[in-house]
């Protein structure tokens, strides 16, 4: 995959699967309700993710407010806190701050929620200090949705700048187009300004409706309506500006379910760790 500044792009790509079974958001009061539809309702109960575990010592945990909105998630490695993020809701904005070691701010993410209840724009900012100089990375992402709430197009402009003498700012742009069939995202194609492309193609378990299990750090419930089924296979392909394939890789997914019918494990093959998902009742 092309290694450019695409912190949120990866999150947006993940809307294909790692999100929640939720209702559409037409006509909601954004100041009160943005971010509330993160859970999965089974019968008269709503289930929220509490942990996504690689092991008992390597996991992510989530915290929610009284409305069921995600307000904090934390990542642990070997039982020690590695990083965490906080989410604050103000009007039609969601402000996300990600922290690393010693409470150092790694990056900020501001989501502007549109009238359809999903993000119309996202702005990611990251600042790094190297010696006496400060380097700033800023990425602005604009999202287009169709009438059903699915993301159909994403444009991203990334700017890298520095206060180092005689340094030049660098700008990079990309456009991603999304294709759907029968309520599922079947392909996305990201096109770069140099003519290279990155494609993801998806296959689904058509007999398995998708339910939330891995949106703790993807923020996908803000981005757009998600695919209706569980992902079965994802194939990634890179092509250069001559149309020649430079990389391709396929990942298959398998699941087990708990008594409520929610995914409680997911396995990726040929490579990838097994995840265990734990829930709480809202």
C-alpha cells in the first residue's frame, strides 16, 4: 500500500465491516445524538463493546457516557497502557485527541457532522518536535454520501510543513471512490496524483448480518452507513501509473458468535491474530 499520510483514510476504508448494526440517522438532533448509535440492539437490550482482545495483556478497552457515546478508548500492551484517545461532542463537531506516552498528544482529529448525521469533513493534525524544529502534518478529508448515507467519494489533501529554515512544504492529494451492491461495499479505489492506485475488493457472508465488534479506534460510526453483512474476504491490490500490479494480498475472515448472536471472536488468515470481543449492556 502506498505509504502516505493516511491516518484517517485507513479508518474510512474500514467502514466496510468494522462498525455497528444501527438505524439510519435522518433528522436527528446532532448536538444531542451524534455518536450515540455505536451499539448493537438485540431484543430490548443494547450491547456496547467493552474490550477487543488479542490476549489477556494486549487489548483495547472502551468507555461510554450516559448516552452510550464512546468517550474514551485505551490500548494496552503487555498489560501496560500504551496510548489512549478521548472524544468530546460539541454541536455538530466531534473532537478526538489521541495521546501517547507520558500523556503526549500524538494527533487531533476533528469531525464535522453533516445534516445526514455523518461526517462531511475530517481534519487530522499531528505535530512532531525534532531538535529545535517543529514539523506539522495536516490532512483535510471531504466526504460525499448518497441519499442512503453511504460514502461514495472521499478527497484528501495532506500538507507537511516545518519551521526549519529553507524547508519546503509538501502537499499530496488523493481521491477514493466507493462502489456498493446489495447494501455492501464491494470495492474502493484510491487514486493518487502520480497515477498510482490502491484497490480493496470485498466479499461477504450474505447470511450473516454485521454487528459491532471493532470500532474502538476507527470512529466508523461517524463516517457513513456501513455494509449490511459480515466481511468474508478482502483483496488488496496496488498498481503503478502504467497499470502494472505491484502488490496484491488477500485476507479471509471467520467468526464465532455468543448467545446473543454477536461476534465474539474473529480470525484472519493466512496471517493475523485472533480477536476476542467482550460486551457490556447499555
